[in-house]
C-alpha cells in the first residue's frame, strides 16, 4: 500500500473519472469507498483496501471493486452497503498480501542464514584455538539472559562465566561475521550462531527452527 496515492485520489481518481464527491472509510471492514455522482441517482464507486497507521492516518491500498450503482440512497448508506459487499474479498486480499510479505521475509532470512553458514568453519576454528592454546578452563565469556553468550562483555562479572572448553564444545552453525562477540545458543542441541549484539542474538533464537538442525528436525 502506498501513501502517495492518498492525495492523488483526493484530487483526481482515475477509476472515478474525476475527483470523488465523497470518500468514506469503514474501519471495521478495512476499506475506503470513494463515490462520484454522475447523475441524479447514478454513482460511480471504487472500493479500496485501507491500512490504518499508528498515528491515526489511513493509507489507501489495492482496488477491491469498482463500478456504477443506481440508487436513491444517501452517499453514506451506499458506501456502507458497498463496504459490506466487498468485505469478504477485502479480507482475502489482505490475507494474501500478509502471506506474501511473510514468505518474502522468510526467504530473505533463509538466504542470510545460508550466507552466514559459510563463516561457521572459521569461527569454529577460532574457538578451537581458544581451547588448545591456553588453559581450557579459563574464562572465555559470560552468559546473558535468554540463552546468549557474550565473549567481550561490556559489563563483565554480571553473568555466569563460560570457559573456553564450554564454548568450544558447541557446534557453530553459522555466524554473520568471522569474529563474533555474541552467540545465540540453542541449549537443547548445543548449537550456536555468532552475531554482533545481544538483541540480534535473541532475534535469532526466536527463529531457531530455521538455523538449528535439531530444532528444524523436531519441528
């Protein structure tokens, strides 16, 4: 949906052949009905999806239906009638649009995960170096809330320590860089995903079924 259309439709609506005489939004059904009077009892109409923004504005979306209607009813009554007629189709269009967006987001996430998997071997090698070059029991990081490990903590000492041996025991599945300071941890399957912040690590954990092989199989 594009807000660029809103002002254009107020000035001149191509589907109506001119500027609308009345534009009425049905918030319950999620549509906007624009009407242009052609003659005494003749109206040209177009029903479009309406997306309501947090600040109270309305963005006009795709066309649900359009045509002409002869009626003696007032514009408000006609608009509500048209909105009711278009309700089922409007809901189907919104659902299809939502599913399409979700599929696109998932596709992009999967592509990013595939790219990040190329860094896994380099990160795993670094963790093995921590284990073999020095005391394996020395502190290599700290746990953070939500199954997150931070190896270069901004506030050291506030979380349970993680040793080099503990860290090297995890299987590195992916990393969005070759030198991550933070790891999202699937404690069930002992799998980790390297990243740059605690916030992003928790976001990764919310969709661990996409990158943790064990969670993916279980799902």
